[in-house]
C-alpha cells in the first residue's frame, strides 16, 4: 500500500479541530489509522525548511533507494557537510528514516501538500 505524507500550513485552531475530530472518531470505535501529517505554522517556514536543494535530496534518495550520506552527497555533487545537515533536519521531521548500516531512506511514496491562504 502506498505511503503518503501530507504536509501543509495550519493555525493552532485548525490543529485543535483535527484533534477533536480524531477524538470523536475513536469514541466507542476502533482507533482510526494513524494520520501521516507534517504541519508548519506558515508558508515561509515551510519553504525555509523544504528548500529546493532538500527537495532534490528527497527525490534522489527516493529514486535511488537507501544509501549513506556520503554516497548521497556524491550523487548530488554537493558538499558532505551540507548534505549531512539537510539529512539531519529532514530526519528530525520524519521525511527521512535512518536504517541499519548508516543508510538513510525516504519512507514515502508521495507527498501531498495543502496550503491555506
């Protein structure tokens, strides 16, 4: 089954509404499937975090499969330190996973974005 991550921007009241809806779904029923969602406070923060270079890194890692950060830097023709920093940031957000033997990978088949005005 394809794994999709939803990303977007949201204000605190929207997040509270989503929590309330999820709470009501679980009342008296089995738990709903886990929602894979990454939310940023606003569009400037999203764009600062998911830069074109980081997006290229994600796409390359997804297409080529798991590899070391050093190999990824070589494939991207980028400085190792910068790629390492980007991988650490993306891993902290859950966009990249670390696996055995110091490999990193993208666990998502697709990323869906929703941007509210």
